[in-house]
């Protein structure tokens, strides 16, 4: 196995899929239909195709229904009882679930961005070097998802992840350490947030 393959095996995929879809009439985003299956299945498939062998999925809204309807075999399912507090709580729960697993980094993606596929995720994963890595996809130079957090940053991120800001505050404080990987040629970073956005799920 090459050194690069060893590095990739060191990275766990972390999918944040707990949102309740408040602006979608309370439809949990994980269960939105995409290509005939729940959106959470597609998002897991993206991380797998990018090279993540271990994937932790953070569930929240309608977690029992997601478990029943979505095929998430081989994933570690992490329930976030505080999902309504925002994405920060899901990020904290996901990083906590990776503690002690031996993972040296987490490749973090969001369930509601189906325009970001394996090509972009693989580019970010490929930029991982060690536990101090901070890597982010960029779209025309603007930071987006997925992002890769080396394990050395997890406690600092967890301390500052509140509300819907996720790791934004931590990344702003460590801007000079972030390696940006341009992905605009292979992905579209739109979110499925509103009724109008549902037209993209075809």
C-alpha cells in the first residue's frame, strides 16, 4: 500500500444529517428523496466513493425513521439529541464519536449538498497530510464543503462549535493554516434549504 493510501485510511468520513428542514415544512433533510432513495444514502455513497472506509453519520430529526428507511450498512450512526440547537451540536457529537477510534482526521460533509460529489470529496481527502491538517474545498476561491479536520483540531473545534455556525469561528481563527482545494470545476455547492431548492433533487 502506498503512503497516500495509508493517509486516506487514516481519515473517517463524518456526515452531518440531523437537520429538521425547518424551511422545508419540517421535512428532515436526511429523508428527502434523491434518485429514488433517501438523500442520506446518497451522501454516504459520496464519502465511500471518495475513499472513506469508516463513516460516522450524525442523525437527529426523525432519527428512528431514518434508521428504518435508509440503507446505512457499515456506518456508525450517532444520535444527536440536541440537533434542534443547530449544526454545531451535530459537529460536536460527530467528533466526540470519533474519539478513540484511531482516526487521524475527519472529512466532514453535509447531507443537503447533493451537488458535491466524490470528485470534490476525493480532492479534499487527497490533501490530508497528518493530524494537524486543515483542508477545505473552495469554489472560485470561497471556502465551502467538504472540510477535513486533523485530529489535533477536534477539541478546539468542539469548544467553538455553536448554533448553526459549525466550525466557522475556529476556521476563521486559523485561516492561515487552511489549505484550500479548488473544486468549482467538479462540484456545485448549493444547499437544499427551501421549497424552491427541491427542484434540484431530480
